[in-house]
C-alpha cells in the first residue's frame, strides 16, 4: 500500500509538472504571438511609409540641393563633368538651393578648386556673381574660408569679382582680413591696392577691422600699401588706432603710430583720443605706454627721435 501511495505521489508530481510545463508553454506561445503581432504591425508601418522612404532617397535634402549641387559638394569632379556635359548648363549653373547657393558657390565654399575651374568653363560673370541668402557670392565666400587656389581660378576668369561687396559694403578683402587670412589679403592687395580704401557702411576700413581683431601681419601689409590709411575714420570718428587700443596687442598700436605719430591726436565724435579710449576700456598698460610715447615725442619732434621714443618704451616695438 505504501508503494502504491508512493506511486500515486509520483503520478501526481508528474501531472503537476506537466501542468506547470503546459502553463509555461502557453505563456511562451502567448509571448511569441505578441512578438508576431508586433512584427506584423511594424511591417505594416514600414509598408505604409515605404513610398515616402523611397522618395526620400531621391529628395534633394533639407538644403534643396540639385544632383549637381550634391556632386559639387562632394568634390566629385567626374560626376560634375558627366552632369554638365549631358544637360543644358544655363539652368543647372544658375539654379539656387534653399540657401540661395549656386553650384559655383558650393564649390568655392568647400575649396574644390578643380571643380571651380570646370564650372567656370560653362558660366558667365552674371552667374558667377549670384548672391546666396547670406549676401556672399562665390568669390566672397572663398575669401572668407581662405581658399587661395579657388580665388586664383575665379580671378583668372572674372577679375571684376574682386570689387564685389556684400550688403554691408564689405569687399572680399575686408572679409579675408577679418578672418586673418594673410595670404588672401596679400593676393587681393596685389590685384588692386585701392581695395584697402573701401569702407563698410559704418565707415570702417579693412585696417579698422584688422587692428581690432589683432591681426598684426595684416595691419603691416595694409600700411605698407598705404601708410596714410591710418587717418581714415569711421562714422563714430574712430581711427584704426582707436580700435587697436581696445585690444590686447600693443604691437599693433605701435605699428599704427610709426608711419605718422600725428594719428595720436585724432579725436572721435566724443572728443576722445586713443589715449582716453585705452584708459576708459581698462587698458592701463596701453594707456601708460601711449602717455610715455606722447611725452617723448613732444620733447623730441624730429622723426629720428620719434623712433628712439619707441625703443625707450620697454622694448615693446621692433624698429628697423
């Protein structure tokens, strides 16, 4: 009897095990059905959106680039040639994306000089001068980015581009100087040194900007072309020296004084000279040095003695 009871116990355990297993299997099947249902739902969504996805691959993207824009942006010269030679070029080359960029602009901005050279074979000055929404043309954006070879290609085909300006009346030279691109500045000054005299709408010349931004070598390059440009003032009556004393580069201050120390006497519309500006802008060391130079100059008016004055101010200026 005990064995039978034991046997019945085993049977009951087996049934319990089978019942538990069956419940687990049911639970597992339920999970699988849920996964299958989820998978079907996802497939339906993908199927529903498939047409949009397929069209998305052919879309021009958020910029609204044409196929030629895309080839140019990638610097793919072979593809550019293929597109240009297979279709009418007039519309292709003048077409602008949503940011107002032509294909020439895109090539110039990205520094693709070989692509620029290819495009220039097929367009005229009017197309080359088209402005993007930011007010820059291809020449101007190349100057901003410091793409020297691109600028050379553009100048070779259309030298007049050097005179183009943006909405603030800034030339490409002005923009290159603001960015500190010395090689571009030297190239453009060689083309036409009178570019340095063109002021923006606020009256500031390129020298004003270079002095304020602390670009010493560009200041030297500009003064070498026109030593008297330091006397030009903006709409507030400020000279480049007024701008320089607001910064931290005292070498620039001295460079601006060297051609003609009389620039120290220039007053802005509020009657402030460079010395006063340096003091009010919290540049005590600059103010002290300027004061010493002025005192020395007043005591020794000869030019040779003026140069000696610079040497005496703590060897902060390199006089040749």
